[in-house]
């Protein structure tokens, strides 16, 4: 399979790209700092990336940053930034990918545990992740040409120890667990699913 992984230099994207390569995928790794490069906050940059890589069997999007602040300190700009960077950026990639993914292919987005489990300072992230997950469920029902749409929703990552203290009582998930969820989304038959890890 020819698979584009956007965010391939990140903690999740790098793990996913390596796992798919081990399974025989022709993986195209894209990020702001790679060749090919992409800025997911710029629709023209996304368009140029798809034009450069050609037709694909699968797209994985593992990008999106959000700010963490106490609820009483969050303002409109914080929510707009979280929604723009985590949710709308991935939706823009998906919208453009629909014209580039072969019949029966797949598009996999990335949400996160805060859509279902609260932590202190996580309200903006929860909003962005929850919106993305709701979008995936309905978008999958309307996807053309048998294209499957799913999202993987990982807990705090074992490979990111700097975040562990912000997730008290959570069991950090391993690279293998994360990779397995993305493999299921990319190679399996499910659609409209949120895969918690």
C-alpha cells in the first residue's frame, strides 16, 4: 500500500510510519521539516503535498497542538486555536484526501484520550478532540467510493515522559499499542470508528 503519514516526525507519526514500513507499505513521511513538507494550517500547502505524492491507498494524520490552561484562564482565542490546530487542520487534510485516495482506501485521523477522560487544564483539548471524533463518525457515513474514515484516540504516550505527570493514574501506552491501532484502521475493514488506545 502507498501510505502518506502526515506528522511523521512526531511521537505518534514516527511510530506509525515505522510500523507500516515494517508491514511492507510504501510510506511517504511528511511534516513541516521533511521532504516532502507540509504545513497543515495552510490549505495550499496541503494541496501541493497531494499533487506531489499522487494517488494513495491510505492517509494517516498525526498532527495538532492544543494549549493547556485552567478553565478559568481559557478565553475564546484559546478555544479557537485548539479547534483550528487540532480539529480543522485534520479536517482540511481529510477533505483534500478524499480526491486523492483510491477506491476502498482509508483516512485515519488522531484525536486523544481527553475526549473521554478529563484532566486538569484539558478543557480546550477535550473540546477539539471531541469535535474531531464526532466529525469522523458522520463523515465516514458519507465518504465516497468506499473510502474508510477512522480516528485513533491514544492515551498519554510512554515515549513522551514529559507529559506523564499531567495524566495522574493513566497508564502510558506503548509504541506497539499505538501502532497496532493505526494498523487496524489502515489495513482493516472498519469505518466510522474511534479506536481508543
